């Protein structure tokens, strides 16, 4: 497997240095770093890393706007959003922007490494504390649920996606081929009218399907 290439966009210099050191120690190549949102976005577009680790609170363009801009420009780079606190408004805005993974800065470094690897593999990663916010926000207060269009296997796969499990690990856990997993995910996206895995997980949480 080729070395993962990552850009780090974080405005606090000491935090940025620590992040870069953590990634390097894990064998992940940091191909660029920036303390500014607009400059960071341009660096991502220029260097085309596998993953961008983006702080949500950046000067100029914040992390949400950076993510929106990358998605609008069809960048293939996956985005891991970093947040200082688990504020619902920030988490939900990041979800809507189309980020692939969500980590709290207060978490263990291993959690960020896992998020990067899952995102690079095409999966969606939710810090457990953030996943709880999403579930609490989107669960119908009256306890009502729509009728799910998903099969039991599709529901199982979508739960794993929401837990941050990548496609290869899903295939290993379910004892099926990677192609089968991708086929199920394609069907999930169609059934939920979702653009990507992250959006599918959010829709399923909101409707009570998982």
C-alpha cells in the first residue's frame, strides 16, 4: 500500500506542529501545512493529497467553508474535520458541508489516525461523541420512524459506515468481497437519494433507519 499523503490546515502553530509529528510517527506523509483557510484550500487543490485534516475554526475561510469549496470544485481529497468542542451547530454544519470524518481535538491521537485511514479508504468516521450528537439531533422526538427501504444487510453495512468502518474492513467483518460491499453501498445511495456515504449515514440516522 502506498504511503498516505495528507495536508494539515490548522491555525494554531503548536497544534499544527503536534499534528504533523503525530502523523509522521504513524507513517503518514504530510505534504503540506497551512494556518489559513483560503491558503489551505489552495494548497489542497494544488497538491491533491489523499486526505486533508482541517480545523473547523480557521481565519478567513473556516473549516466548513473550506470543505464546501472543495466539494464544489470536485476535489478528490477526503476531509477530516477537527473540532475543539462538541457543539451541535458546528457538527451538523460539518456534516452538511460533506466532510468524510469528524474528530474532537481532545481525543486520543490514535483516533485521528484511524479517521484518516478510514476516510482515505472511502469510509466515513464519526467520533463516538459526535455520532451521539448526530443521533440525538436527528432522532424524531416523537419516536416515529419512516419505513426503511433498506434490506437487513444494507442496514448492517450502513451502521458500520456510521461507526467509521472502511470498505475493506466491512468486507472482512461480513465475510463478503469488497465488490459486494461496494455494490450494497451503491444501492444504499440510490435508495436514500444520497450523494455519498456520509450523507447516507446522516439521512439514515435522521429517519431512524439505523
